[in-house]
């Protein structure tokens, strides 16, 4: 089934450690996104990529970095995790920017202790 | 920036009744309004969307209405079924760029 694959499904991470959340799509979508979902705050954009080779900052980018070496993959890296980064992380994609709905992955539940 | 408010935060209805979720937005330049359904342990799934040049859109038991003057849009689910139980999110964007602004979600429970 076409869609977005995220890994891992869940992770417990010690504060100060680094981690990369993986995201792969097979729909040949140009645009990809990382959101975090926190109770009472909804979904907030961390970083985005309009097309392979380009990235941009969203609403809450601090402490996160991304890369887009090719169309399919969009990893999210936490260089030095802090407890406030405990959240559920969703990767999403869309055919392009603008009036397109997103396809979301199933999420990664990250707990920083 | 845009501010999207969503109400109610929780909603319980009897099976077969209708459910209505309302969102307001602040940016008059917003022109694309999708709705997502999120089931437990899954990512949000796009269920319906509306563009600003349309006042209403229907897809079987689901409809969305848009009032640009009042800056609000609503999701209507008729003849609710237990499988409609989920968290529903509204969102708004200008239709350009990358910024979607999401509401905080409505947890809908359909009681059999």
C-alpha cells in the first residue's frame, strides 16, 4: 500500500542523546513535513521541504534538523534531546505546496527522560 | 500569523444522530480548509477539504460549510456510526507556502 513509513514506532531516549527519526514515502510527493503533536496544542510544524535538496523552518524548529537528499526520504534529527521534546512526531507529504491535503505517517512516540 | 480555534474539544452523540464541529480562523487570506480524522494510534487522515471559492462540499455522510465573512467553517457528520469515533482536526492555510495551522482537535464519541 502506498504511503508513508515512519520508524521507529516508539522510543525512550535519555536526555542529551541524539536520535534520528526516519520517514520514507513512495508516492513521489514533492513536499514533505515534520509535525509534533502535543495534547492541547494540536499539530505544530517543525520543518518542511518543498522539494528534494531544499528545507525550511516551521513554527517550532529549535533543537531539530532535517535533510532531503532525495524525493523519498526526510529524516528528522534531534542533536541533543531534552524532556520538552517528548511528543508524538508525524511525518507528512503532499504532491506540492498550496491547496493539497497531507498524507500522514503513523507517527513516532518519543519519550525523553 | 493564523489562529485556528476549534470547538467543542469533546463531543458525544448517539448513533444515528448528527455531529457538528466548528472552527474559526483569523487570517482573511486563508483559502484552503482541510479536515482530518485521527483514530487511536494512527496518523491523521484527510477526510474532506474546501476551498474559499466554495460555500459547501459534501461527500456521503460528511459535509463541510464555509462562511468567509464570519471566518468560520464547520464539519457536519450525519447518521453517525461507532466507527466515526475519533479525533477530528480542522486546518487552514493560505494555499501557498507550507504553513498549515491546525485546530486543537475534537474527540468525537458515537454511543451505540
